[in-house]
């Protein structure tokens, strides 16, 4: 009997020989992980057995890469994967850990029920706590804070985090709050902004997290950016990054010149409505941006040349300037979700 397929999608994988990072189509099975150069490939480029393997998340081996997790096999081979955003990483990690545990216990893979227990858990669930902190009504308020002639957008202070934990009755005292906030920082749920908080996170201070009104932090993928005193042109340029991120993930994009398809990480923002795309293997600066105000987005069944396409789940964005972008999702559901999200964002201007 073929092993059950649990999860699949694009992840960035570090090469074992040349140490380069490349986007791969990754499939999690009950007994291992297969990775392919392209989703349409019939044979995997490699396979990682899960029996006896261990998983590390979050992985701190690469300071400039976020959302990385590591799988170490029984032969002490390390395999590094990078997700596009925090929730995606946590979903992969949860299923891989569950698969490893099922192998050890000789059980079939089955996801645990997500229903809340009547009794409170003995340990704090950092993932659930993070979601509460991100709640738009009752969570931590993101602000634009100024320090040393710099403006930190979409961030908050270390003191605000501890204050919120106290008011939310998540902790008994501020010292306990420091321990929880440090765990959130170590797991990637919080990110340091500015020299003071970055130095503490790097181990220069006694505690990696600072209960300090001058220490700034932000949520990953929140739209955070820092700007120094700059010209009006710079401010206009950064306006497109001020919107709130409402969706992100990897899609295939067709190039405008060579017409070849490449995996790109897309970040969708609203108010103002922009769709930025990046090289998923690295680089903080976007490769391009699509201004979505007044755009038209629809599913398509043919290639740009008008011929019937063998590729599935295609959709097209036509901007107000009549520039055409052809994208491909992994599944029909994912295509529908992207189309709806872009339509909603385009109405915000």
C-alpha cells in the first residue's frame, strides 16, 4: 500500500552540496518527505526518511533567514527548509512531528482534534498566545514609533508586550512575562527592531527580550519597515509597503520576456493595494510590484498565446495600465482564495 500523502506545497530547501537555497515542491508522506524540482515532475529529486529523525523549530542556524526548520536523520544528515510565513512553518512542523510520533508508535497518521479541552493546558501554547496578540480588537496595538531619527512602522515596545500579558492574565508577574516573551522571540513569533532589542536578542543583554519602552519589536509579516529621515521621493516609494498584509505564499509566475515559469513568493497588501513578489530563496527586496487599484483578476484556462494550457489553476491579473500577469496556484482552492483576496484588496485603492 502506498504511503498516505499528508501535506504538499512550496518550501525553500538548502542544498546539501552547494549550500544554495532553492524553491522546491515538497510532499510530506507518512514515512518520509519527497521533494521535487517542479510540481509537475514525476520523480522526486530526493527523499528524507522520517523514521528515527528529529525536527528542530525554530532553527537559528541562519540569522538572516526566518521561518526555517531542520530535519536531522538517523545518519546525522541535516535538511533545512524555509517557509514563506510563520503560520505555514508551524503547519508543516506540526504535521511532521505528528508523522514522526506515529512512526515511533506504529500508528497510522491522524491529526489531533483542534477542539479546546475544558481543562486549561499545563503549559502555555505559544501559537495560541501569538494569535491572541495579533487579534485586531484585543491584541497588541501596532504603532509607528520614532527613535534616533528613524521611524519604525507597525511595531510596539517590549513594555507593551509585558503589559498586555499582565492585562490578559497570561502571566502572574513581569518576570514570568519576560520568560514567555523570550520564548516567543526564540520561536520567531516576535522579531526585534532597532539596535537595542537586536543586541539583546543576540545575547549581549542578560535577557534576550527587554521589558523596556525603548526596545522595539514587531510581528513577522506584519508590514513592518523602518525609514530614516529621507526625501519626499523615498517616502512615496515606501508608500506601497504601508498596507496591511492580508495574504502571502508561493505561486508560479510567468515572465514577461522569456515567458518561462518560476516560483515566486507573493505578499498581498491592502490600503494601499499592492502585490509584491520575491525570490523565495532569498533577498529582502521585492523583484517587482503590482499596483492592484482598478485591476481585473480572473481564472483562465489558456496560455497567453491563446492555446489550451496543460497547466492547471491559472489566473490572470490585468492592471489599470493594462499590464497582464499570469500566475499559477497549486490547487483550485488556492486559486480561488487568491482571486478573492486580490479582488478585496483592489477595492482599497
